[in-house]
């Protein structure tokens, strides 16, 4: 699984792009995704006890990680595993998504709602000490069959200690111990809780409690997607808390977004990627909650991008037009650990344009993507997020509007038909059907009414809509027949 040799990075943007290709009917793409997700989840790259993923694997087998955990990686992997669940309905992807989200809420979200940047690899001056196990303590806690299932060895599998992973199918271990595979699987699952409780008594790795606007945007988007797709409202609440924190604590007196916050102080004018990634988080939060304030704030960020970062020749600069003058004003186009500012801004403007019908937004997005098409031909993994946006530009894209009283369960049933499907080239507008403020703010909702007072769904392309649908089952069937 994965791409390349040691050291080996998860590359969630490449996996997201491959998931998009499954919508195009390319089964080989899904094979690449599932093999990679399965091996990463079974490896030491995933914390088998507490959830969450380390930054990278030091070997080609996903076994021994560099134990540092980054917010940016875990947010993107949360979204990938959630989307893999939507595509395959395989329980193992849901389980990994839940463990990753729970890790973020438990270890990385601060009291005020913002997310910290990273968790250290070291504790008590020793790399990985918090995460590894001696054979005797492991067997004493969970028994020898479970210890073997986790790939442990009496002599250790890494520097005399054991990095937990699942290197072989459980049936092989079960046979060696004369056990039923299901019995061993249940014991392995139960062991996670036992080992977690034991590990809590250790000295924890330090957390870098700096909050970065763009990385919080990644977390907001991923938690909103996971919360609505997996029916886990706590994740949506966490996304709202982060979005509220950034908006209220990471802007200056003029409303200008700031990049970094720590210990009550925010500073450094935000870069292009901060605006774009936060905007993508907020617009996803609007699609999840129907709360129009998130849509309006997205529009503010998009306007700032066009005003302060746009290059008249196409694309966007990394720094704002009033930043310190440099010999060369940088333009970030490579998708590395996080989406490039250009690719993220292009996606934001493209999605916003689908809500508003604003061709200016779509044109700016297309020009930004055109900058990287040639280098993406020869180095596609370096432009994976941009290729995802190019996939949207090629289309077809679908605009979905759902209107109806917020307290009517039938509206929720219609919304679930969208959020429980993988529809990467679609946008979702939600309104009450009688709220003029929302309809005025979100052009896609204009003239969309609840037929006969019943919550109603509209499937549109370029604001031209098919016949309205009020039955959730019929709506789901229509979505399945719609290229998106």
C-alpha cells in the first residue's frame, strides 16, 4: 500500500483524488485506496491503542512511525476514512474514522474550541516511550494471543520494545492458539481499552498548543463531514466550537484573519492557505448545519482572497498585497503536507460559485488550476488536491437545495440522503423555505419552496432544477442516477 519506499507518508490528498476516480467508474483506483487504507490502519502508523496517526512511517511497511502526530495529517485522514466508509460501507473504515475523530477531540482540542498543532514524539526525553510496550507488561495486561496479534515479540520488534501493529490476519494467530478468530478479534478490541487505561498512567507527550487558522479549517471540514456521515453529532459540535474560536479569537480589530494563536494572543496576518482552508471548513459547516452565518463568513474570506491575494495573470499569491515587500512575491502551487494555497483557494471559489451562480468566482478558480496542469502531468502526486479541483471543473457538478422547517424530521431524512453518500462534485444548500434572509444570502435557495408545506429537495445544474422531490427514498434514487 501507499506510494514509494521509506520514509513513507500517508498522502491523504492522493487517496482523496483516487476516491474521486471511483465515481468515474475506475475500479483500480478503489483497489489502490483500500489496500493503502487497510495497511496504514493495521500498521504502527495508526496508534492502535489511542487512535490517530503518526506523521510518517520510517519503513516501507507502515510499522515503525515517527511518533509525532500532526493536526493536519489527522484531519485529512479522518476525512479520507470517512469517505472510504461512504464508498464501501466497510465497518473497518468507520471504526478508524471514529478512533481518529475521538483522538482529535480528546488530545488536540483545547478548552476554548481551537485545535492544537501537534503532539510530540518524545516523552521523558525518549522517542516513542509513551507508545511502545515491553513483552511482559503486554502479556500481563492482555494475554499472549492478543500480544502476538499486535505483532509483539519477547525480544521486541523495535529497539527492544514493541510497536503495536497488526501484521498478519487474525485467523493465523487464532489457529496457533487453538482459538476462534471472532473470539480473538473481540479480545483485540477489548484490549485497546485495557491498554489505553494502563497507558494513561504514563508521562504523556507534550502538545504544541499553538492554533493555526488553516489547520483548524482542515479539522472543521473533516469533523463536519465525519459528524454528518457517521451520525456523530459530537463531531459537528466540535467543528462548530473550532469555527467559533477562530472567528472570535483569531481576527484583529479590523476583522482581518490572523494565522497563529497561543495562550490568548493571536498574531501574524493570515496567508492565502489560512483563508482558503478555513473557508472550506466553514462552507462545509454550512452544508452540515444549514446555519447561514457560516456561509456569510465563507463569502467574507473569499472576498478577502480575491481582494488581497489574486494575481492579475492568474492564481493567487501566498502573501497579501499589504504584506512585507519581498524580492519575489511567493506563489504556492505544490500540494505537500496540506493543500497548496492556490488549490484550496480554487476549490473554495469554485464551490462558492456553485452556491451563488457567480461566474467570476469560477473563472478565478479555473485560472488558478490551469497554472498547474502541465507540471501535474509529470508529477501528479505533488498536485493531488489541484487535480481534485480540476475534476470538479471538468464536472458535471450538481447543486442540491433542500428546504423545509428545521424541526421537521422529513427534512433531516432528505438531508441524510445527501450526507450519507459520497458526492464529491456536489454542493448542498439548506434552508427553511420561509426564511428570506437565508434565501437572499444563498442564491441557490432563491425561489426554492417547500411543496405543500413538506420538506422538498431540488437537484440542479447551473441553477436549472429537475422536478422537486418530497419523498426521501425517491430523492435517494434520483441522486444515484445523477452524475456527481
